C-alpha cells in the first residue's frame, strides 16, 4: 500500500476512533458540537513535500460560533465546516505544551495506527480542554474587544465583533463596535471592503 492509501486509511481510522465521543467526520474535517459553537479539527496535507513514499500533514483547529453563523443564515445546523472559515483558528501543534507548527508524516501501515494514537491523545487530553473554554460567545466578545483574534486579521476581528454583539441583542455595543471598525479602516487596504460590510450591518439597525 502506498503512502496516499495509508493516509486515506489514517483519516478513516481517526474518524472512527473519535466518533464515539461525538465527532462527525466530513472530508478532511472532524467536528464536535458544543452548546454555543462547533469545534473543528481539519487535516491539511502538504502537497508540495509529500510523495508516493510519504504524506506530510498537519491539523488545523477552529471554533465556529452558532450566533455568528445564524447572523448569515436562518440555519445554524450546517454540517460542512472548514477551519479556515472559523471565528477562531489555530494549528493543533500551537496548543501543545511546547507550542510549535507540528507536521506529521505517514509512510507505511504502522504509521496509520501510531499517528492516530498520537493525534487522538493530543486532541482529547490537550487541545479540546483548551478549546472548550474558548467556545463561548461572551469569551469571544471579550477577546475581540481586547484586540485578540486568534487566526483573524484586524478586519475580520473588528467586523466579527460588531456582528456578534448585534446577534447577541446588544445593539448599542454593536453600533459602537461598528463605528470603531469604520474608524480603524481609514487609510487601510481593506477600507473599501469595510464600507460594504458596514453598510450591510447598518441595515440591521434600521
């Protein structure tokens, strides 16, 4: 069996191992629903540095808030998630005791089980406890108000704060956050996009 087939076996095995704990597999992603969010663990293959003999990959993580998904849609029960589209993003390795950008490799049958054991342990014992404490709308409000937006640009953080406050029914705070967003956009490369997003959000205040 070549490395690509072993990698596919690894993905299936990882999903099977985590399924009893509530995780749902879809493509490269595994998702876990909690009270106010969906937690995402998504495999990313390094296509440039993989070969027939070895597949190199990492694990991206994310938190997708129900309240913000509902802002864009009446249905917050979507089943397809990408860490890149989440409201908080990190690499699995960044959550470990010695944070770093960790990449793993799979070459043979033995790697399938050993890598799975390692990653399941990291997710279950190290990453998930940290992520669960963050997967709360009010925690996001406080982080974003303090200028902390893990994995987000300033643009994304500021507009997301305004949207989240509105979604939580805190209209006065949302208007203040929107004004701060517009002020911060002046002279920035994202000023034009900010005008569009601000105009759309203001429709909710009318």
